[in-house]
C-alpha cells in the first residue's frame, strides 16, 4: 500500500488543486469517508446548511460572483433530489457549480434498493455533465473535466456521484493541474460586417444581456457607448454592467412589452444585442422586415420565432466590443433625443409613484428607499415575486453583480442563500436579501446558518400574506381571487428565535430608520415590511403601456 491513500483523500486533493474554498451542504452516511478526508483539509471550509437546496443556491451564487465553480455536497436519494432546483438554477442562470452526491456501494450492496435512485440519469437534463465515479484512479480526470465544463461558456451545474466503496478504495493517482484556456477572439471579417451595419444605421441601440454580466465586459461596453453615443438598455440579468446613472441609459426591459424602454427599441432600425441568452424573457421581439440585429456573444444565436439575428459576432465578448469600438466611426447624423425622451418620461412617472408614502408600503416607494439606503457597492439579492419587476425597473444599479436576481429559472427560495453567500464573499460590503413572504419561508431555516456563520446581513421581507405575483396574474386574466392567500408567523419573534434581530415597519418614515439601523448594525437582521400590491395590475399592465404609447 506504499504511496497509496483512499480515494476520498484524492478527491479532496483534486478540489484543492482547483482552488475550492468552501463546500456547502448536508452530508449523510454515504459521504462519511469524504467528510473524514475533508476534515484534514486546511484549504477547504465545510459550510453546513439546514437544507440541500440552500447549499446549492449558495454554491451557485459563489460561481456567479467569482466565475469559479462553487461546490456542494449531499447524500444519496432525498439529499440528491433536494439539489435538483439549485442545479436548474445554476444551469439556466449560467453559474458554475459542482454537486457531489453519495451512493450505496456499487460493487456489492447488502441493502437491496433502499434509498437508491438513478441520480446520474436524474441530473442529466439539468446539468452540463454528470458521472458516477466507478474507479478511484479516474477521479482526477473526472474532477478536472467537470470543472472545465462548469466554467466554460455558458457556465452551469455539473454532478459527480461518489459511491461508498469507491470512496474508500486505495489509489496512488495524483490531481491533474488546471489548464489555462483563453477564449477565442471574434473573427475580424464578422467585426467589419457589424461595424459597417452600425455606421449605416439611422438609429442604432445597444441591448446588454446576462452573458455580458457574466464576463464583466462593463469597461469595454462603457468605452463603446462613450465613443459612439449609442444609448443602451439591459435585460434583468444585464443590470449593472454599465453604471445605470449613465446619461445614455434607457432602462431595463423588466416587462415583456409596452414599457417606455420598449418604445425606444421600436424606434431603432438596428439592435446590437450583447450577451443575449434566450433563457431570459425577450427584451424585444424580432419580426420580418423589422430592425436588423447584430448578435455579439461567445456562442452562436439560438434561433426562435422572435429571435433570428442577421449578423453574428462570435468570440470573447469584451474582445469583440473592443474590436468594434476600435474600428467604428460614429455617424454624425445620429440623433437619439427621441429615444432618450422615453427614459425621461419613465423617470418622471416612476418619480411620482416613488413619492407615494402610503402604508402598507407602496412598491416603487420601497425601491427608492432601498436604493437610498444602500451604498455604492452594496448588493441586493432578490428572491422571486412581483417586486422583482419593480426593482428591475426602478433600482439604479451602479456596478456589475450588485443586483442579483434570477430571470432564468426564476425560482423562489434563493434570495436568502444568495445574500448569505454574498456576505461571506464580501464581508466589507452591505448585503440585503429582498424576499416575499412566500419565497422567504421556502428556505427560512437558513437564518440559523447565517447567525451561526456570524454574517452581517439584512433580510427585508415584503409581506402581503399571499403568493402575490400569481395573484396579480390571476386578476389581470380576469379570474376570481382564489386559492393564493395564507397566514404567516410573527416574523419578529421568528427572527429572534434564531438569535437574529427582528424589526417591524410601521410607516414610510419608520422604514427609512429601520433600513439605516440594520445597515449600520452588525449581525443578521430581519425586517417585516407590509406592502400594498393593490395597484400592481393597474400600473404595470395598463398605465405604463398607455402613457408610453402616447409618446
């Protein structure tokens, strides 16, 4: 056995060689060899969570912030099935994440089919790579391959199953070093074609999507906008790539159609679409004979009935934008006053709404207060609900990855874990989870994890005692109000029972005080904020469309 150690030791060494810092999860008896090996690592910290879904959301958010693979662990059967939502969240959202699950011995088992599912087959449709380790000697190549695929565009989830008998197998294999891979650059002829089309256009516009946020192309895009003067809008997951205080910012396409920002797009005869990802609701709809679309991304366009771009520039996005910027001569006859007038009209409309200090709190007013409270580099992590539309439209993002929202899987329950991960990664920055009461209760048990980890974090709960987004749709479609209301715990006492601080908002002025207090006081804070969603349907479905159409 000279020079040999057990496979689980090798697995942990491979993770260390990849730069793994944390493993999140809920281990089970099938992971005990791995846990034993992990206990001896001085490079990787185990973060024990209260549910596997929370662990998966944290690992995915680690990947979203850093571009490096977040790692999480669960046992077989129910542990692995609890990873499914987080795996889909990471794969659709473009976040690199590795799941490690246990399994009964595969060479000989005395337990029949107890707890045994085909986890590899289950993971196949929602990951980029899934594999059962059947030999200790293969671990280094499988780990390296999983990491490579998790991080390569488009990033996503990968899965490795480590059966009990393989985990304890002796091996003398060694980790494989990380390779350095540069992304290919865009082809000069494609760049030239794009530049000619932009220079010929009468009214070009720039759309920034999720892929541009992943690769942090903000600097290049801002230089492009500065040189050309072409105005820009973002998708929900493209928020913050360029500082939204920029005078050429037209808004965020948070609604599907009919908003002020969509009117600006309708004025355009050419759309430069950067980092577009079809998982997001389309920020615009193409139609035959409509505007020409240039698709700038590291992957060719996925065509669907409303997206069939005429020109594609494929390669590293930042490099492609740099090449286009270098080559282009701005057209002196461009005039964007009309497009920018839509943005002014939107700000005027939102400003009036944000001034409404009613109680329970009005969503546009809440968005304005949160923006006022958060510092320049503060991070807000949204769960899923109708407030996501209000925040996407009205919250001004100054930096990339400071508004973490999910417009891909759009799952509930991710707001708190993603804020916890943000607070761990950036202890000097202010972090706020913004959750509906429905989404918060789906992973509220992770409050214990947040307190145990000593995080500084504010959890703002928007309470309407209902599944408000669905209720809004129900009203909009003319259905009777049915089946979507519930009761809630006393959130202040609930927070205190975990050792966190609980606060209840009593007025608009009080909200301002509570937000500032939580921002400036260390520890985990929970704010119970009653919200008034009564005008959602009127404003979002009717008023905005009517006002913008008049312009």
